C-alpha cells in the first residue's frame, strides 16, 4: 500500500496544484514519484506535477505487455507498468531495451528510486555518470548532434495506453549532457536493466525513453514481471591466481543473464549478492564452476562480468 505522509501543495487541492513540497514554506520540492489524495493521482517530475490520473493508477500489466515500440518523433515516451500486487510479485524486474542505432535515453523509476544502468550484449556496462538521469545510448555515427551537446530542450510527453502512444499535452525540459551520453562504435543491440522490487508498497514502474533525433529507427522495450534471480556459486574475490584457485566455490551469488545461457554465465551478465538484483557483486576476480569449460574465472566491474578466462 502507499505510504501515508504529510505533504504541502501550492494550491488548495492536488488537482489544481503545480507541485508538491515537503515543507509548509514550499521551499523543498518533494521527490519525483506519484502522489494521491484518495481521488486522483499525479506524478511529479522535476518539481512539476503531470496531469491527473484516476485513482488507483495501475498502468499496463507487465504480464501481457510484450514488446513496446517507441515512436519515431522527438519526445519523451513514458511507459507505466503494473508489476503486480501478489506476495510472489517481488524480485528483479528485467527491462530489455534496444535503441537500435539512433541514440535514445532511458531511465526507470520505482517508488522514488531511479535506475539508469544497463548492460549491452555487445559492449557491457553502459550508464550515465550521474544517478537519477537519463542514460543516452546508441551508435556514435547515428547521433544527430544533440546527445552530449549540453543543449536543454523541451520535449512533449507521450504515454502508452496498452495499444498506442498518446500525447498528454504536457512537456518538460531535459538537458542532453555529455555526462549522460554513452555512445558506442556500433549499435549496442539488446541492453538489460535490472530494477529490484523488494515488496509491494509500490507497484507501478515508470520507464521513460527520450528521443532527441528525428526520425528514430524504432527503439523497443520489454518489461518482464519481477522474479527472483537464478543463483550460482563461486569463490570470494581474489586477485592472485594461485590463491584464488585454491579457494572453495561455496558462496552463493545471483545472475541476470545478458549473454549467458542457463546454467552457464556469459560475458556482460549482471551479477549480484541477492536475488532481487539490489546489491551488485564487488569488483574483482571470482572462481566459479558455472562457466563453459575450460574457463573457471570471471572478472567483475560495476556489477557486470567483463571477462571470462581459464586461470586455474
């Protein structure tokens, strides 16, 4: 259930307000997220309230949603996904994002937590260096000059109704900063983002995609319902080959596959210390038996496997 808390509005009601604040002086904006008064629900983004929605807001169910194709016009495409309310509807939400060649920005929000880290099947870890922002990915040669330019542009907001995208009539300003831009020599192809859902206090996942180049080559999103990640066992981290090879492989870790195929780990797979995908495995080299022989060692950086080798 939503958490009851006192907030302050700059108008008599949530319907007429333009922003939500933490304090009566209206000096501290409330965090991005959804706010409701029992009748309507409105999302706040950057201290600006978006249009109201009927309460309760459920979004498109993650179960039958399938692949969603982003429009080709420059805009923000906001996909709301109902991740379920059953006791079993917890775990890691896997988002598959394929920008194709023309760059797109992406971020996902669950409750007030924003996620922007991806792992590409071709290039591995791709993420803005600034938490909470869009991560702009795509092929360098397909950039129209906007991504990384530092321009601040106004983008209309489109929402998905389960069938098509609809213009909400609202817009926000977004900066195309170089710190958010991680372009690659060719298309990154499928990229995996992991969003941990620890409980059912908040069930609506918002996946925002930003397109700054026209026309787009139809980026796509697939959101999988939350599930506990598959486990595997390995050693503790150890840089020295001789010491690592003598270590037992009795520590349980968890994987979100990018290139791996069960039961084997693959290059650029996400690895975690918990089944929700909340805590990334620390940087280092680990021995494991969950590799195609003769390999026995993975090297991890930023929670992603960056090399697989035989060292023992």
